[in-house]
C-alpha cells in the first residue's frame, strides 16, 4: 500500500468567495475546486465579514458591488482585525477604471480583476497569493 503524497495529506487551502451573483460564485467555486482549493461562499459583504471572523480563510475573493456591505467596506473592516489583516484578498468587479483598481488596493486588496476572469488567471492568482506553486509557468499580474 502506498503512502499519500505530502500535498494530499495537507488540508486544502480555504477560499472564501463573497459575491451577490450566484453564477459568479458557482463559476469561481468550479474553477478553484478543480485545482484543489476548498471553497466557501457568502452572498454579501456582511455575511462575508461574519464568516471570515468566525473562521479565517486562507484567501478572500470579493466582489465590489453588493448589498448590505460592499467589497471595499468589507475589506477595510477585515484589515482592522489582527487575525485577518494578512489574509490575501482578490477583488473581482465589473468596474474597470484605473481609479477602481486603486480604490480596491487602498481598501486592502492584493489583486484586482475585471470580470469576466479567465480560469487560468484566477487559479494563478490564488496559487501565488496562498504560496502554492504555479503549474506550467502560468502568467498573471496583480
């Protein structure tokens, strides 16, 4: 009987996807779980904040435009929590102006994508931000 590979023995990297669109959450879940990430979901910034505070994820993927609490407010609030201050965050939005990207980075995002995000770009960013090696030399930029 063979021993499990060290990477298989480790717990999967946990990603919290916060987006009000069910289709976007499903797409993101599909892409990331296919690459071995464990994905949890929240439907707005308030729920995302509560879930992250209850059990800090290894990576946050956050939409900007949501009801109850937008992504900017959620990230600013999370960055004030010592247990969440260093959790990497990707913001994904339909907002494509340079000022939107700057505002996201100022709120605490480490990476910014404009929707739709290509699967290989999403996986590359998730791997880079969580310390997993890239396969096949995929290229992505923050």
